[in-house]
C-alpha cells in the first residue's frame, strides 16, 4: 500500500495528474458531442460531475500532508456552495491555490471552481 501512495510524489505524480486531466477533457468533449445537442441543461449537470472528477485528485494530492481547519458560522459555509464569488489570492505559490481549492471542496463548490493564473 505504501508504494501506491509514493507514486504520487514528484514528477510521477504530476504526470499522472496531467494524464488524468487530458482523459477528463476527452470525456468532456465526448459528452458535449453526445449530450449537448439534445439538452444543454443535461450537459451542464453532467459536466459538473466531470469537473469534480477532474479537480478532486489534484486537491487530494495537495492535501495529503496538510490539515485544514475552517472556523465560522456553518450556515455561511453552506451558502458558499450556492453563491458565486471571485476569490483573489494575495500570494502566487502553489500551496495557496491548493488551499483555496481545499476550501471550495469542503464547501461543495469545487466542480464549479475556475482558476486563472498569470
């Protein structure tokens, strides 16, 4: 079991995540061609789950050795999954992005999360 977790370290882990992302993009393209012409709403719902499958491994990979403690009103955290927001990070390090994705995962908004990097 230890060998499975150790394969996510370093360049091997990033390569596997990149291959996973390409596969998910191919699945999105196929879903667009097969479902979107008949029902745009059904495609958007299906794409929501496909996006979750794309982002979740990256967040899990980044959270393997981190502990995230969130404080605040539980009703406010529950609203975050439904509300739209633009979150700007003051830092540009990779861990900052992973922490923002971890927060959106915990609040249920990860599939709808979009990230712009400069």
